[in-house]
C-alpha cells in the first residue's frame, strides 16, 4: 500500500471527468501517471483495445455515471459484487474499478519491460460484466475515519511494545518522505471530492505505509514465535482497515451522488 493503486487513479480522475471538473486530457494524464500507456479492452461496441480518452467517452455513452474502487484480498472481497469470474480476476490483480450506472467493471493487467530504473509499463484494462449489487464491506467515510484512528492506536501500542521496526526510525523516515511528496503538491484525489474523503485517504495511505514498512523490515525486536505471531495479528486487521478506508474515500464521489448531494 506504499503506492497509489491504479484503480484509485482511474476512479478518482474518471469521476472528475464524468462530472465535468477536469478535461479529458488532464484526466488521462493523471490516470496514466508514470506508466507509458493505458488501453481498455472488451468495451461493448469496440472490436479491440482503445485508448483511455475514447474508453471514458464510451463508458459515459453506455450510461456510466461514476466509478467505484475495489481492493480485494484473499478472504476479503472488498468492494466487489460479483460475478465469480470478475471477482477472481480482481482478486488476482488485487484491485478493480466497478462502474455505477452500467453493469461493467475494469480490471488492470500490467506489462513491464526494460532494466531496473528504466522500466516501460503498459496497462490493459479488461472490461467485463459485473453484478449490479451493493459492493462488499465498504464503510462510510465516517466509519472509516473512526476505524482508522482506533486501529492506528492499537497497532502502535503493540508494535512499540514488541520493538518492531514499523514503529521506529525507519518508519518515521518513510512517513517523512511521504509527507514531503504530499507537500510538493501531489493531489491525493481529483477535483470534486469532499474534503473528508481527502483526509480519510491521506490517513489510510499513512497507515498502509506504516504496515508496509513493518513487514518489509523483518521482525524487528520480535524474536520469539509468540511475539512474531502477535505482530502479525496486530498488522493484519490494521492493513484491512486501511484498505477499507481507501475504498471508502475513492468511492465517496459516487456515494454522494447516490444520496443526491451532487
């Protein structure tokens, strides 16, 4: 969870485009990011892969009024509603975008080539039918914010007690780097999102970063099997809570439209 999911960029900037907050060129530029190119395959009415600009226009013509994010993990179909084929593809990719207003979903497939430091990345979004049903296990923004605060307190206490790397200088340096990137003007969400969604996503990304640092730096001071198990048990629900909060933030745009706020 150190990096922003591609599904998040597609949903966020796709929503801003659909609502008229940004131009097609600005939306596509933000969605592609540092990748070389994104294409969409399997769109109704298209014989082959098409570019993002055409694809987003086609989705609008098909009745899509918004885009939601799914960030599933084994045993946790977060943001998904079926059918099984789509869920399986999304689980394999660990992310997906689900359309609101048309029974379609998009799952990314990433192709990388080239040496380290000069990797050429192309992304193909596979457009597939989805089941029109409420997404699984997605909290409201208010619920997500409360859960994040509680999970962060509990995990920090456990990790500090076990002297895990994720609660020490390595984690602090990573968080400082994250803050520096944010201060350079990186937009966490596209224009049009409510401020609370931005706040929740920023906290979810920070929590996810702490979890990633803790996992990537070994067992820290947790030397016994019981201590290592305690660390894992402390991190697992925190990571799950952070993913749920990310999805809630990205999906806030559509949720507000459904409630008639927009």
